[in-house]
């Protein structure tokens, strides 16, 4: 693995980014706020699907299952919400997000990171308005698809934006801001669901209020400039200089040197790759094999932890294990608050203890909790799922799931957005992030489309299914993920050179790809 020696690799760019300025902090907070829309949707969809007026209008078969509880013919607790139409409502957003994230690669290269965030906010705004006024399932799904496009654009552009603006020494802390705002969105939406659950029009308010976080992030994006990297990449050197002056506190001599370095790096990237070569072809080259594997593996593993499925269906899940409707919504709020607190912990320790440490500790914690949940559910509800779970055991399950969410919140949650955004060289950074987001959405789509059916058929084994994946991904990190904390973006290739396995793919590429080390030894 990349040891402490890698930290000695330091080009001029590391010096340029050594300070935190007020402008950088404000800019990163505004950009990270785009996570609000993703978080709000994650929380709102699960709560809305427990509301009787919503089910009565769009999913009457699920309502019949719920009303069958207490009768001799009631389904077991695992199968009450087993409806492909219901899961399509949730998962349609993610197939749209997958498509949008791939398109966003070209958009971030041609329009810039900031403008792609703006486009995502506007698209999400329209989708929220359609969902709030939906009269039938077709309108509901159309709104979800537009929400998916909005989330796809912002999830692709925002982590890259944050990694390019933040100082390397604190890049992890700044980048976790995106996940933190996702957490705020989840908590806010769960609170709104609780407040609107008993009103006939409550579901419309819950869905329509998604326009608020969309408006907040869109207006905020109008107030910030694009990243210097993106402006240089698009040939806007005057704007890039102004962006650097604002971010670095106005030291023009330092800005001139940094701008020259960015221009040099951009020219070298174009000279090596050729301006006409597709970045989707470049990323398949042998020297980018480790980055490509991480861009695919990390978001895939993030989703097979089961966290988003639990977040989507938290109220449903808590109802299934014995909590009433109101208690289930309160439990979902508690779950969101625990996750939010854990993300704050991550932001304080990620640049001190490193990415690998948090990945491994979080993985072990999540594995143990999933196994424990499976054991409690199996013991209390029985294999058939027809036995009633007492409130006491339901609370035990809530504690275990909250502990699991905390492990995710300080490890795989924020770090799965951070790592793909910081490991690629500039010429294929947007493409690498697009692939990462597309894998994230694709995996989420499959899991969200199948989770309720899986819960019905696998029963408590569903939690063991995710525990197995968590064990596998923790071993993956131990063996294949080098430490990237504090490494300047232009020196990142050296991390892979010094890795016991990836070095065979990228040997010698650190000198070639890092312009700060070309022709001198800063």
C-alpha cells in the first residue's frame, strides 16, 4: 500500500493550495449544498410510500396488503410492500440518473462544473413541481425521471468541483460536505413526512417541497465561479485567474505561478492524449487501470452495503419489524440524524487518519450490525415472518440499524464520493466521475427495484446478503486501495506507482503525468 513516503512527493501545486480562505470555504459550502436534492429525495420517497392517501391513489394493491394485517389471510411481515409498481416509483429516478451522469461527463468538460450543477438544479426543480401535482402514475414517473436527470448532473459535477477547489491537505473534509448536505436533505424530508403523514394532501406537499432545496442550490450556484481547472481546460484563462485570485486571497504573484502550472498541465494532457481522442477511450488505457477499477468498484460496493435501500424504505422497514406508522417515521428521522452526526465525525478525521482507516473500520462495524439484525429478525419473527415482533425487539433493531448507519456515515458514505473525484488526472477526471456516478445509479436502480421482493423471499437473509458484500468490499480496500490523503491532484499517479499491485500498470507514469515534476525536482 502507499505508505508515508508518498507524502514526500510534492510539486509546486501543493504549495499553492496550502491555505484555507474564507472564499474557498463559502464556495465549497455553496457547491456542496447540491447534495440537498439527492438527500431530500432519498428520505421523501420512503416516507411518502407509507402514506395511506398516496397508496390509495397510486398503489391500491399495497394498501390492500396493509389493510389485510390482522386478518387470517394477512401476508407475512416481509411481503406487505412487495409491489413492482411501488419499487418502479422509487427506482425510475436512478435509471434516469445513470443516463444523465454519462451525458454529464461531456457537459462538465464543455460547459464547466458550475454550469452543470446549475442545469441539474433547474431540472430537479421542474421534476419536483410535476411530482407535487401528479394526477396519475405516468406523471409521477415523469417527475421522477426529471428528478433523476437533476441528481445525475449534480452528483457528477459537485464532487469534482469540490476536489478541484479544496486545498489538498483538507480535501477530504471539504468533499465530505457533499455527503453532509445529503444527510441534511434526508433528515429534513423525514421531518416533513412526519408532519404531513396524516393529511390527505400531505404526500403532495412532501413531494412538491423538493422544489425548495432545488431552488436553494440553484441560486447558490449562480453566486460562485467555476473551478480554475475547468476554466483553464476550456481556454478561459482570464476567468481562471480571477477565480484563483478570489480563492487564494488575492496574492497575484502566487496566482500567476499557479495559473501557469494549470496551463502547463492542461497542455501536457492534450499533447499526450491528442485533442481528438475520446476520454472514454483514454480511460481504458493500461496506465489508468487502477483508477478505472476504483471508479467502478467503490460506488458499486457503496450501494451493496444496503444503505440507500434502508434509507429509501426505512419507514417501510421499521413498520415491517413491528413499529407503527408514526413510530416508523420517527425512527427514520433518528436514523437520518445518526447518519448526519457520523458524517460530521468523518469530516474531522478523514484528513488526519486517512481514507483507508475509515473504510476498514466502517466496513467492520457495518458487517457486524447487518449480521446482528439478521439474527434478531430471524429469532423474533420466525422463518416464515408471521410471528409478531415485540416493540422491545423492534427498538433493538432500530439501535443496530442506527449503529450500522453511523459506520456508513463516517466511511463509505462520504468517501465513495471523495475517492473517484480525486484519483484521476485532469483530462479524464470528468469522465471518471461520470463512470463512478453511473455505476452508483445503476447499482441503486437494480437494488431498489428488487429489494422489496428480496425482503419477501429472502426474509432475514436479506441482511446477510448485504453483510457478505460488506465483508468482500472491506477486503478489497485492504488489498487494493492506497492512501490518498494530502496528495496534490497532480501528484496522484505516484500513489499507484508505489502500490504493491497497481505499480505494474502505472510504473513510470507519475513522472509523465505530473507536470510539476517534468524537467525539475521541486
